[in-house]
C-alpha cells in the first residue's frame, strides 16, 4: 500500500474557538461528569481544577515503568516512518503526559497523580478467540518479534481536545497475522487490565462497566493505520499513556484506543464496549471523527490543541480519509 498520499490538513496555525462552539468549558465538564454520577470539573482547562502542575521531573517519575526487558534498548528510539506527518506543530511532551484520560485512575485529567501503584511489568498480552493459533505474548516477545517504528499521528478526543504525538509501535495486523484469524472473525475486542488494588478509580466508580473494553471490525483492525503502541516520544509508554501496550486508531475518537491491554479477542459478533455500553446515546461503537455529527452536548466542528490552545477545524476521519474512507460505504 502506498502511504505517500495527499494529506488534507494544511491548516492555518492560529484559529480560535468561539464561545458559541465551546461555551463554558468547566460547565461542560461538570455536566459530563454529572451525567455519569461523578463530581468534578475542568474540561479543557489549562490546569487540573484545584491542582498545581507537577514539575517535569515529578511527572516523569510518576509515570515511569521499571524492570522493562533489556530488549527495549533495541527499540527506543525507533526510526520515524516519514509517510506520516502532523500538518501542525507537535504537542509538548509534558502537556501530553500531564493531561490524560484514564478513568481507572481518575475522572479528572490528572491520572498521573494516581498511577504509581500500577505495575505494568511483568506483562502478558493474550490473543485468542476466532483464530487458529492463539498466543500469549510477553513484553520481550512483543519487542523482539515485531519491527517497531515511530509514527507522527494526530489524536482527537471526543471531548474536542486534540494533540499531535509520535507513537512507537507496530501495525496491529502484524500481530493478527501471527494468530491466523478464522473466516468467522468479524470483530476484534480489546480488554484493559482489571486490578482494583492498583487502580483507585475501579473501586471509586463501581457504576462503570469494568474492565474497560473496546472493539473494531476485523476490516478496521487490519488497516495499516491501527498501531499497537509500546512507546511515545521515543521512550517506553509512561503509565498514564497506557503502559506497556495500547492501541492507537488515529481516525477515531480517542476513547476507542484501549490502554494497558491484557487481552485481544477475535469474535464472530460485535463486542460490548465500555462507553457504548454505559452511555450509547453519546458514545457510538463506530466513533469515527466527523465534524458534521455533534456530540449531544457539544459541537465537534472544531478542536483545541493541548498546551498551545490553538484551534482548528475538525476534519472527517481526523484527516485520514485517504487511508480509511473506503472502509465505510
């Protein structure tokens, strides 16, 4: 497949979101959490409500993963795949690690404050279901058996914030080839870890349908854009980014990208997924980025970049229509 294709995201760098689009950002967050029975505020705020930002050293220490296999030294930093580019400035590494969604730890954006008890090593990723060769991969096998590369991907959250970060990983389809999906495999499901003793949010919010699950059609999962990421910014994933392995699907809203994955299941029927199960009116299964389809409580026509606050028009499929548009008739 030729990935040197026209990219439709040559946009001006300084656009500003109007109040009509975003309104009171704190109120949006309060309404969102209220709809889920959770208290809080701070959607798209410069800092977490009521909290000062950590120093870069504190942030790095909080998300650090220890005891990674020595084979990581042959992976990071990986060579950049020049077929992919942002079309806008890269997000600051600190801002990307400071402002994250990871509800297992926090319903605010400050999951870095609570990830220290989480132990991402040792780790096993099981791949099973409708396949001929089910397998369990440890981290060393993921590092050694798959050619890693760095890709500059745009990331779009359903909450209308966005970032541009360089992920390190390999196409999910390379993993699927190892297990030989059967013709009956129509969907691929991802399951995040379930460790209440290490992740405070699991017990704090029992109304959520833990463990976190997400899914794709088999055709989507086999698209070359879908990346199993083991790193970001040339380093292994920090805990708040989904250490040690997560899925990145750049043409879909960010909630589709399950973090800290322990199981990938090939299925003959559509899987139940976390947000679609909890609130199907607001979070669809397909969840492709689409500026013409508003979220029930806010517009998706524009997006605001983490850190800089720059505002841009949202593009269909997050600008990746040339890669994935043919999947959707």
